[in-house]
């Protein structure tokens, strides 16, 4: 394996930051193929779904950073912070499942691209925190967070691969 770069960098056009929506996948119900930083296919088990989370604008954040540089190791630490607005019995059941299960997440960014997080090493488990806020105009909902280690950086997912998924 070579660690030599083979191309340069040119800044592209300005694009918006942030996350538009999310697709959650039960880690045991799909397989993924990745080549050169891009997902080439996602195969779902029969009769399974990816689950769409339509979130409020500017209420989700994903990060992916290198770890292990002090000991000549290479790994990635991916994190997610997601705010789900509301306080319903359905949200209680959903967030209990997110805390107990293991998941991969496809984030659709506001620039129109998709990235896949937590797909390797068993998938992410979420920590949920109910927050009522103190003032009437404070956040009232559930905060989901997770930190998960991966071997490689979060790959891009082409829209053509997204279109092959069964989404509920």
C-alpha cells in the first residue's frame, strides 16, 4: 500500500453546510460495497427498509476525524449529534430502539450529496437525552448522540445507490 498522494486540490464552488435528512439502516439488514471513497452498492435483506428521518433545519451534525496519530496507527472517529423535536409516546419507543440497536446512517447534506456513517465495526449505538428546556422558546425534544470508530473515512453515496433502497 502506498501513502503517496497522486493529485492536487482545487477549491470548487461554495456550497451550504449542514444536514437535510437522514436514512437509518439496521446494521444487520444490509451489506455495502465501497470503492475509492464511494459506495458502489447497498444490498438490503428481503422485506427490510431504510428509515427516513426528516429533521428540522440546522439540527444535525456529523463529523469524521483521524485518530491514533501519536502511535503511528490510523483509524477514524465518527460522531453524530441529532435533535429530534417533539415529545410523543412514539418518540419514546423509537429512541429506546435507537439506544438498544445498532445502526448505519446515510446523511443527505444540504449540498445535495450523501455520506455513509457507522457502517463498519458493528454499527453505532445512540445515546438519547430528553430535554424539556427551561424557557418556552427552548428546544423541546430528544437529543441523539453517538461516537463510533471506523477504519476508513465516511464514503460518499451516489444518488443512484440511494434510489435502489426501500425507504419507509
